[in-house]
């Protein structure tokens, strides 16, 4: 989850409140963010994905002011109509754009840093690493409107990007520039997007890099902001978050006339209807009248109309333009709960009459474990993720390609498939434990997976029991005796038949049959396999399906 | 060598020979078998030997004394044998005692072995079956052990540490009236994400968070109606909800994943089950995380669900408090949290006495209407979940999460103390 970092003094300035360690550590997380780090100067909070507005320092501070009861209702986000126009041509690679201008802003070091942080965080989160949206912030006075959003040929179009001293084509930027990796987003398209001004000066190559010309510095007074992307609603939201933050820093929001859209940004509050009964039903409370209204306003909403003392009444609530997460009345209910304080709710354990029922297979597996433990075996647990080397090669077997579950994006080469057998990992365990006292006796009941056309998820799960014992000397008959005792104790018939399984030694290996069906194998592990695993003492082992036993 | 059997010893010490007991009962008058049966335990042996020795006869169901012997030779013989004076007993008498199973013969080789063992004046290490049978141990001197010295180290066969935790938690849920559910590791994105209202471009659905399978390539979607409802909810919402507002892809929903939470099986179970319902599951889940001492790409998730009329936020907190109390954490507190499929979302924290600090202990919330509506669930659903390893990691013996799965350190597993709680 994204993290915002604050200088504590700066946060105090933005909120007009002395922030003690206790407030920073205990009170602020009750607004819905995790504290990640705190020292004498700095504090870092993890912001939840539903509150991208809190990714900006100004937005975070704004949320705090409400939460501390210092503000209520939606602030006046008046916009001034400007004459700036943004024309558009068809840009297939990145069809959506919106824009705004901010005038008369004083960009201090801190404001500038905060702005960059907001931009970067929005790129990562709402923007899905710039794929869904990218924000460009420019010095308005270095260029001349109207601006044009258009698609150009990557190997023809040239400009000097930020952090470069020479003109580069878009293709060269992709290859050479440190931000060039973002051009990967465009690679399927023949033409790439750029924004230019009246005099064909380049402002930006979204979503990759701005031009050097429009670089924003501490001397910048007026800003032009563009947001491009693939979803109009998302880019408008991001623009609202940016402009409201800059407004909080003293800037004046000016509109830009975007061709085909009209004046932007659009900061009119959205409306949502909510039944007051629903609030109390979901929270188990009886919030009414002014108290309820205050809770709603102190989370930054406006309440439309008067509130009476009635429990059940549909009311309209206005959502501030920077809040992008309100989809359903339940989202308002949560904010009311947060305003009230999660720590202020009494807990109530209700009586819901139901009968307990355990999973029979789980119960039976526990009983099987008890029998094996009775023979002095230690239960182990291994990972489902493994690799072909361990599952097959070291066992002197060919990979079962046709039935193997393979990952599309393995963690690493050691974890690329799902296990279809349990025994190999037991040998891995023995290999890892050679320094530990002998004899070593271990077992596992493991879910093993393989492809299966019949089931909806195309996977069959088989429960398998694997047992292994190692000592300076082992005896093949000990493992047959163990199987015999195990099966007889459970009242199951079985039979043994010769096999050629190369994982075991000749004349010391067998398959286990149950009603003619092969359910497993046992024997003394072949020294070649022991060498593969670097196990230095002999091992007897068995593995069998236990589905029929369960 | 001959030794008294258990029966022989009995007749010599506590009780008399059966025929002698019988003779005593008949001194006044003949008596009926029925009566005698009640008074003598082994009347058949007594009658048999009484007859063979010509002491009694039976007439019309009555036993009559013929003569009273002056002595019983078996008594003398048993006494001599007991005192190891068997040479004074004639072989005919010994045969009779063997026949009556009052003495047993100890084979010559056994006696020889036993004698060899006690030969010389050295101390004997092992008490042997021969010494016990021949009772020659009486003449032996046994070596004394260092009573504090330990023999070869013992290792019990045990359940894995995590199994103990799993069973403890299963017990808690069952005590609270919950029903246990299980489900497959490989799940369609539909059940793992879409049914839980996680938008198809949500970061959790990216490769760096979730394992997708190359094989199988595609899973099947459930019935058309369910798919239609979920699609509609994502695209345009339903009733009071706005939805996410994007074009929902059926192909994306078919992509199989290693389940990232057990909520995939819970939501499926909820669709089938009648409410009120309380269900729980404990099962392995998978996250694309690099392995280190505190991270592992697979771990066990515990999940509890309550679906019933009129459930509310206070009830959720009530269940959380009860559950964590039963887990052994006396103090529980709540903070706001975020999950795509719950609202309100809660992060419970428990007070951990040994470290004197509050610990995050999983996540919880009430399922969003966008989750429950498409499944036809019209009651509030309370849900909470936590990683089992997080609890197990509180154990000071466990420094490294890899000890659970990757390494199976036998030293740790064997020596782990079992808390009898």
C-alpha cells in the first residue's frame, strides 16, 4: 500500500494543530491509515486504496482537520473561467485527457516536494503505474495556449525532455531516457501521444516525460496540468485531487476548455441518497438529528436540507469532488462509524442459533495421523509449490508433463509447479536434517494436485500419505510391516506387487494395491536417489493415496 | 529343575488341595453336588481326585465320604520342591504333580544358562528371563546404575506445531457453533476476485501479487445467472450501487489462480447455504512474496463468517472480541481498515502481554452489498480472517517462518514443548 511521508512541523502547519506523539500514533490511525514509521521529525502513514485524496499531504491534512472537528462541510472550490483551450486529435494509444490551470501559487520547497509526491503516488495507485492515468504539471508561462493533444510518429517527433540536454525522438526517449520504460505502455501503437502549444513547442509526451521547457521551479507562478489515460472518470478524479490540493496551498483554480468535454475541472459535488434507518441498522446505533448531521459534515460531506428526529427518512448527501470512493450508501455509513470512532462502539455478541459441524475429512485425517504418530513418526509440513528438479529429476523420474500444474509467473525457479507427490519433499527434509540425531522418522499428509479435465477448475486434488525413516541401517521389511499394521488397524485389505520404480532399490520395492488399484509404492530408496539428495544414510519410505481411506 | 506353578503355590499356602477341602466338607454327612458347588470353587477337580484316590463316591447326586486319609503326599512333595529339595521327592510323585500342573519343569539348558550367569563374584548387569524363572536371582548381585544418568535420547512422534494451532482454532469455532468448510487450492479468478467485487484492474490481480497458472489455462465459470449478476455489478452497479464502471471481461474471470484467500470458498459456500449460517475454514493460501524469515509464498488462513438477519457493526466487533478472547488474547481493540469486499472494514489488534504491545491480528468487515447481492444473499455477512503463522510466530522458539514449511527443522519439531491448554 502507498505511504505518505510528512515533516511533522509541516503537518502541524497544514492542520493548525499541535500534534503530540500520542495523537500521531494512536488518534490518526483511527481515521483509517496505518502508521508505518515515526521519529522526532518525520512520520509516515500507509494510505488505504479507497482514499487516493489522502495521498497528497494537503488532502491528508484536510481529512485530519475534519477528523479533529476543525472543519465541516465541503469547502468552496470556486473556479475561475480562463481562456485556455485544449484541442484534441484522435489519440488511439491513450484516448482520454483532461486539464486545468492553477494561477498565483507560491511554490515553496515544501509545496513542490508535496506536489511531486502526490503525482508519483497517484501514478502508482489510481494510475496503475501510469497505464490508467498520468499527470503532467507544467509552467504555464513558458508556453502559449491553445494546446493540442495529438498522436505522432515515435521516430520522427523530437523534443528535449526533462533531465536531458538534447532533442530526442520519442523512440530514442524510450530507449535511452530513465523514464523510457513507461513507453512500454504504448508499444502496441504506431503513433504516440504528445501535447504541444500554439507554436509547436512540446509540453509533454504522456505518460512518459514532460519537456524541459515547462519545468516547474520555485519561481513558477502559474501551472498547467494535464491528465491523460484510458478511463475518463479516473483521470477526472485524479485531476480533482491535484487541483483541490493546490487550492489548499493558496492557488486559484482556473478552468481549461477541453475540446469535446467543456470546462474542466468539474468540481460540482455528486449526490447520493441514503435512508437514515440504513445507517443505524448497519451500525447497531440510534444516531439521529443534529448529532448524525454533525457526524456527516465532519467527514467533509454536505447535508442537503434539514434533519428531523425521524429514524427512517431518505436524505441526500453531497460528496466533495476529491472523494472518489463513494459507490454505495454503505461507504457513507463507514465514514460515520469512523467519525464516531471505532473505539467508541460497544461490542455486542448476538445469539445466532446454528449447529457446529466439523469437516469429516479433516477429522479422519487427524485420526490417521494419530496412528502414524503411534509408530514414533514426526509430522512435517511442506510447501505445495516446488520444482521439477525436486519432484522428478532427483527421484530419477521423468516429469509428468501432461498432468502437471505449472505457474504462469513463478516466484523463482525453485517454486514453479504444484506438487503431485508428497515423498520428494520428505527426502528434502531428511537432506536438510542430517545434523540431527538418528533415527529420523517423519511423515506428511499432503494435498497433491494434478490436471483434470472433468472438474470446473481443471484440477484434481488427491490426499497422499508419505512416510520415511532413515538410520545408519534400515530394513525393507520394516516398511512393509508398518504398512501392514496401518492397514489392518483400519480394516483395509491390500496387496503388494513387484515394480520397476527407479527411485527404489531392485528387489526392495513394491507397489501397493487396494482392490486391484495401484494406490502407492514403498521400498528402500535407491542409493542414486540418495546421492541426488545428498542424503548419507539409507532410507525406507512409502507413499500412498488415502482418498479411499477417508 | 522343578518350580511350583501359581496353582501349586496356592494349594501350599492360602488354600488346601481341592480333594482335602472336599473331604472336610463331608465329615458330618453326604452332601448334594448343588450345595457343594456353592461352597467350593473347584469342585470338579476335588471330585476327580477324590474318586481317583478312592476317598469319595457319588450316589444319586450326593457325595459320600469313603475314608479320610492320614496324609496327602502332594503337600509334602510341594513343600520339598519349594525348599529346593526336589531330589527327596520320588519321580512318580513328580509326574503326578506335573500332571496336576502344580509344578513346572525348568529346562536343563535354562538352568545351565542361569547358573553360568551368576558364576564368579562379579556384579550382574542384566536381570535375565533365566534368572527370573529359576529364581537364581536370589543368589546374584546386581550392578547399581547412576540413577540420574540418561539413556539414549528419546524423541516422541508428534503432530506438527501448526497442527496444534489448527486444531485449537477448529475447537474454538466448533465450540461457537460454526460449520467447517474446505475448498480447492486452484480457483478461478471469478471466485477468488470477481465474486468478491475486486475490479479486474485492481493491483492485487497483477502478477507480482498473485500466482496464475499456465496449466491449467482456463477454469469454467459458474451458472450463467451468477456470472451475469457479477458482471452487471462490476460494470454498472445494481440498485443503490454505482459499480466500478468498466468493461468486465469473462476471459479474465476464467484465469485460474492459486487462491489468495479462503474467502473464495466462503463466498461459494454462502451461495449454497441457508441462513442463518456460521461457517469457518482453515486452509492454505498463496501470495507472490519473496521468501525471507517473515515471508513465505504460502501460509494457512483462518476465516470465520456469520450470515444472519439484523447483523450489524457492533455484532462484528462482538464476534471478533469473543474469538480473540478464546484464542487467549484478553484485550482486543479495533481500527479502521480497507478491503475491496468489505465495508465497514476493521483491523483488530490484540494486546500481547509478553511484549507489552498491540499486534495487528488479521482483517475483518461486513461484506459489501456489491458482493452479497449477486449471490442472492440478502442478510448482512460478518467476516474475519487471520494468518495462522502470525500466531505461531509469537512463539519465542520460532524465529523463522521457514522453519514451518521449507526446513521442517527436526530439532525444533521434536523439542517443541507441548502446552497442555
